[in-house]
C-alpha cells in the first residue's frame, strides 16, 4: 500500500469466508504502523463498493 503496489486485499470475514476487495478503499485508515482494526465494507446489489467504516 505504501508504494502503491498492492491492488487487492485478501482476508477473512468474521464468519470465516474469504474476502477480496480493492486495497485503495483502506487508504483513509493507513498509518505508519499499518492498518489495524475491524472494518465494515458495504456493497450495493450489483456488487459495487459503497462505503467503509471502522468498527473496532
């Protein structure tokens, strides 16, 4: 993310599903120490990104 190389983030949801999403949506939460926390990402019915919020 720091160098603009990462295009996607691969992680797991709280229910264990594998999740992939564009790395750029985490940019507002990027600190020198990295990105930490739990986030809620919302998509519309067509699967288009709508928003992200930090929940913990």
